[in-house]
């Protein structure tokens, strides 16, 4: 299993450009999420999905769109990039563990985005 | 409003000694708590978790303690090893929100020889 994969690893954008951050998982997990990590802020939830066709907003959804057409993929779209979206973006997938098992949320390696 | 707080941005501990990382939360609806470890240029990896029905959970060198009345949890690492040097994030959620984690700001642990 490749786990959670993210592309690209690094991207530079100009203000106003749009782009899509890709995320895929091969573990057949129901849940997928996008977080951003900023200095002094920890990880903040942008959008999440509880299954194909179902998405919802997290703490900081403004400026981002998501869709979940398949179980495996959960792309994050920046509609019009702004310098405030300079961050490291992490995609994660998770599942409902069996009773008594410690649950885990698996994270991808991250995409570092710089908006000029 | 930061619902999960890690007030110590960094901690330095000698190899072999105990590392204690602290976390406080404000939302009394949280009933499941997790610790993640993160190395530079990698995604966070799960370390250990605890449900609110327990006050302690152990996994090898790692133990998490939960004090619900104080809304406080701590991660103990004994003995600390140089490979434990990383950023540690505390996270919390409600039981039915399997996917919605609220993270603290992280504590950078450095274990020196």
C-alpha cells in the first residue's frame, strides 16, 4: 500500500492563480480530510469528507473547494490564490476502527505552497 | 478561540530521562484525544490515543494521562531517546466525528545525548 499520497510536493503560485492539490489513498478509508499547517497555529481543518459524494466544511474553508467523486481521491482546489494561503497542506484519511482498537488518521507527506 | 492548547512550544530533555508534554482543552464535548508525532518534511504520524472513559493509556515507552476535571492531558515518554526528537501535536474530537480533529499548536521536543 502506498498509503496517502499528495502531489505536488511544492508549488509556487502568483496571487489570483488557481490550482488543485491532489490527494489519493489506497486503503479504502471512508473519511478524508484536508488540513493546513501554519507556524504557531498547529493543523487546522479546511474541508472533510465522510464518503464519496459527501463533503463538509472545517474550521477554515474560505477560498477552498473540494469534491469526492471516488473513495480514493479528494482534491483540494484553490480558486484564486492569495498570499494568506501560503502554508503546508496535509491530506489525511481515516476509518472507524473495530471496538477497542486505537484509531488512527493517516497523513500524507504534505504539499508546501507559496503564494507570491 | 484555540480549543486545544499546548502552552510549551519547546522542550529539551536528556536521553534516558522522562519527557512530559502537556495539553489543555476547553471544549467539554471532546471525548477522544490523540497524540501525533511529526518529523520535518513529513506528515504527522499517530502515536497514542485515549478515550474519556479512561484516565491512562500505555503503549511501550509512551503513556497518556487524562484529567477530565482539569481538561488536561499529558504524554509521558520514558526513557526518552534521540529519535524521539520531533514536534508533538495533541488533538481532540467528539466520538462521532471520526474525521474532525482539532489540533494544538505543537511542542518541539529535543532529546540530547
